[in-house]
C-alpha cells in the first residue's frame, strides 16, 4: 500500500522527492509489544488523510512520495537489523531523497542516523521522545530501544525534547558533559509546558542539517495511547507541530523517522494521527 494512497507519477521512485522505508521490528521491546505493526497501520490509515496540507498550503501529491517494500527484519538480531536499515537508507540518501523511516521500535533509528550522517557529516539529530534512551545497556543488550539515544549521541550532536521518564544512570549521563563525545541537549517535557522560550532553545541547539527521530510516545497518551511505554504529561499536537515548523525554517531536514506506534484494535485515530504526522513532516521538510 502506498502512503496517502498515491498512485502513478505521484508514487514513482524515480520522480519522488521523498521515500518511505517501513521497518516492522519490535524484537527488543520490554513492555507492550506491537510496534512491528506500526508501519502497516500508518500506511493503512494514510489514504484517509487529505493530500492538501491546510497549514502549509501544499498539495502533497506534487512532492512525489515513494513507498518502498518493508524490510524483512523479524528474524534479525538488533545489530543485524540496524546494519540492514543503514544499507538500504544509504541508497535513498545517495539518490537525494528525503528519507522517511516508519518503525517499528526505536532501535531502527540507529540505522537511519548512521546513513544520514555518512551523507551529511555536520548532522544534528533531534530526538522527540518521552524517554532519553541513554542507557549504555539494557537487559544485556547494548543495541535496543532503551539505548538508541546513547548510540546516537556517540555519532552526532543530539537534542532531545519532551522527555519525562529516565533512570539514575541516564540522569548521571545527561549531567556529565564529559561523558558524551559530541553534544547532548535535553529539554524535558516540564520545560515545554512551563517555559515560553522552549522552541527557541531547541532550534538554537541545532546545526545546519538535521535528522528528526520522533517517538510517538512523545505525544501525550491522551492523544495517542497506542504505544509501548506511554508516559503522562506529553506534548500536544500543537506543541509538536509548532516545534517542527520552526525546525523546518531554521535548519534543513534531511530525513526523519516516526517510531513506536503499537496499534490497538478500534483505536484507529492513533494510526491516523501518526500518518498525519508523517505527512506533515514530509511537507515541512520539502516546502522550504
């Protein structure tokens, strides 16, 4: 199924400016599993969204969005999966596509970031998430959903927004600048809700090129309960999209992923909201 139900030239890879790569993987999920069903649910819901983005005054079918077959990753160990994602997304970056990853658990982002960084050496990563994912290892795994932030900041400067639940290990890492080899900026959800200048602080920490990884649990569970580890006190749709709009103005978005949607039967609004988020990110990245 093609994203937004696009057909013909609007979905052809050769002419598309954006390419979606589904990665249905949830092998390391530690609470509620189901993220492997996220990509299919997003694609299934997406044809119900309008092609016209009313806030951007943009017809998305004019961009061209190619939907690639999902990667066969179910049987792979986490590092094998990351390597495969990196391999396939590297081809997309080489073809000058806006790369959009559909997860899957958050571990998939490590592969996309590696590929993005190889193409754009000055890259900054923006992680919008309820959890910083900064453990060095979790349940004996150095590569998993709870360590992906740690692995990303080992590669590039990392700006985190919306976090609101973390461990003592992660607290010590966040507050020890010498512990991370690049640059780590963490803006908790409490800051988002209390400080009027929080978006200014985010964009000030970004470089000229940015990769965005958006864990759907960054949004408040009242909006999207269909995620593996929901945390109260999350971002609203308006807070998230206002942030993304400013980011798109202040930096070049070269790729993004939306991860950790765990579909729940009869809660179709969650799948639809995630699809709208993907569509908005594509529009923002390619309308500037």
